[in-house]
C-alpha cells in the first residue's frame, strides 16, 4: 500500500508504468478491475478532478463517494488523522483536496488505504501527470522539451509541473514578475533533477519554447487578493503576441478553469496550437491508470 501525495512519490519507472496503463485505457483495453470504493474528500470546489476521478473509478468497475468536507465532522474540528482512520474503515481509496498540504500528510500517516493528493496549497500532482502525458502524446517524447510556465509561477500547479518535467527530462522556464518568486524549495528539488530557469521577460522566457503553459492568476483561496494579483500579472497574459515568441510548432496548455481575457485570450485558448481540451480529457485516463497502479 502506498500513497501519492507528491510527484516525488513516484520514480521515473513508476510514471512510465502509469503512462503505459493510460495508453491501454485510451485504447479501451482492460487495465484490471478495482472493485472498491473511492472517497473524494474535498474542501475546495472541483469540476475536472472530481468528475474525472468518478468516471475513472466507474470505468475500473468500482464506485465513488463525494464528501464535501464542510458537511463532515472535519469542519467541526475532527483531526485529519482521525478522519483518515474512519475513512479507512469504509472505503478503499481516498482522493483528498485540502487547503493545507500538512493536513494531507497527516491523513496519509494514519490511513490504512492509499491517499491521493487531488490538490493542496503546495502540489497538484495528478494534474502534472496528465500534463506530461499530454506532452508525450503530442510531441512524441518528454525528453528535451523546453516548457515555459508563464504567470503565477508560485502556484501548486507550477510546483508539481517543475518536479514532473525535470524528472522526465524536460527543461522548464518559469516566467513571471521580477519581484515575484517561485517556491524556493520546489525549485531546488527540481534543479537536482534537471534545468529550471527563472525569467521576468516574456520574450526571453518564451523564446524557443516547445510548450507554453499558464494557469489562473487568482487561485482558490486567494480571492481577497484578486485585484492585486491581476495588476501584478497583467503583463504576463498569454495572447497571440506572447505565443509568437515560442517555436512555430509550440503547443499551448492550461489546467483550467480559464478566465478568458485575463491569463489567456480566447484566441489562444481556442486556437490551433491549443491542446487544452486534450489535456483535460487525459486527466481521466491518468487517474484511471493511477488507481490501477495503486490498487
């Protein structure tokens, strides 16, 4: 029994195995049955992660239960550890979307069943797997790719993507405001595996990129900072001018939800270079593969 809290919980071989299982799932081939129940324990809203996990579990022959944490005893002070002990008695997997990564770690330490990170303040590792799987599908390989992540370079998505990209042989560039820095711990971890560069110039940061990636400027839980963050990142919007700095065959990615006209224009999001909808669809395949792998 193992947990998946961070991209670093997987070896390169593990990721390749998950990608192989996802390929089988794409072809409609069986990757085995998971005749159990998945608890989706969420403190934060979700569309893609919730529905893709539920659909993945159904495709594997299992079931899922959605638990809004605000309606559970967790909201009244029950500890993450005690919550995990209880869930371990009733279900076979837990996918938890929590505000604090430390709460997820506590859940895992007391859980007798696999705990999966469905997003915390520090990481979004299932998203990173889907991202790299999509790059491999479209580009043929992850090795040697130059990925430019533009905008809020301190987001949980950026943290996990840094780890996954460098682990799989891609270089990553973080492109954001001069006085806004990414998570230093994650940069250091990623640099032990590969190349991570930081730019404040959009032109220099996106120059020669194979993949351009952006995310919302206002992440969940940061709504009070919305106006400030929009001002901070306004020059890092992904529009046709910015895309023009990258390679002619560069692809555009976004983990969604997108705020059209804010971090990305509709022209780019719906344009020929965009693989955003493929990327979103691949989440279900990756989560199906991950559940099969952990099961």
